[in-house]
């Protein structure tokens, strides 16, 4: 079955539908910059069964996206959420990219809620990391009591767990013995001095042998 028989092909520019066509290479060409491509591959790299391409001129944040909509009054549709990819920067020859997830609050437009960066960091409510360089998880909020909770719901004697694990190996998934005196985990309390967050105190776990 060809791609053209499965979906209606084209783009929309200011409310006008621009019909597209499927070429022998599988690329759908249409008026506009969004391109749909059917591809086959293996593994996680270059293996998309569906490739949403952005052929705009080189610029930061260019990338394919998917939008999700639903009826919000009568029979009128509105957009609710989106998933978008984006190029890290406008540097020619650099191909780092991020994956962003957008949600919509009532009375507002879709806004980015979560991002996975090209460095594999997970950012909640932020488009850039504001904590320590190299950290892989960050939550930003302006809400009262904003933060995180670990909740367990069970009829047995179980509890929420938060582990700090350390291996002496530099290969993920591989174990090697640690050395006495190594830090196993650290909870740091930091406040802003008007320019950046600065450490004030911490709780540290250290290997004793």
C-alpha cells in the first residue's frame, strides 16, 4: 500500500490546502516547508517509519512537529498539546537537536512543558538548564510548594524509594568497585546571590569501605 493511499498529502498555508505528491524516494513534496517522508530502518538512529521534516532555511529551533486537537465547544476544534523537535542552534554543520512537549492551560496558548535536550537532560517547565552544569534532571516552578513527591499506594508494607547509586565504571550498566572516600550521593541546598545559585549546605553520603 502506498503512502498516498493511506493519508491525504499536503500542507496548509493561511487556511489554504496545498496538495502534495509522493515521489519515487518516498518524499512528499508540497507547497510550504513541512515535508512528510515514509522511511524504513533499524535501531533508534535514522530509523523513522514516519519522518516529519522541516525544510526551512537553516535556523535554530527548526524541526518537525505534531499537534493534538479536540472539540472544546459545540463542534469547534482547538489545539491542546504538541510534540516538537528543534535544532539546537543556527550553526552550519551542527546537528544537535531537542525534543519538546507542549501542553495548554485554559485561557492560554500551548507552552512548552517538558524538554529532552541533545545532552539527554530532562527539563520540566524550562527550555534551558539553570542548575549545575551537567545535571540530567531539572524542575522549574513558580508555584507555592512547587517541588516533587514520591507516593506509594499499596496494601502491603512498601515505601517510596529514592536511591543514590554509584559504580566505579564509566560504562553505563557495568559495575566496578568504588573506592573508600568516594561520595555516593549529595543533597545540596543552594540559593541565588542575584547572579547564580550558590551552595550553602549539603547532606553527603561517603563510602567508608
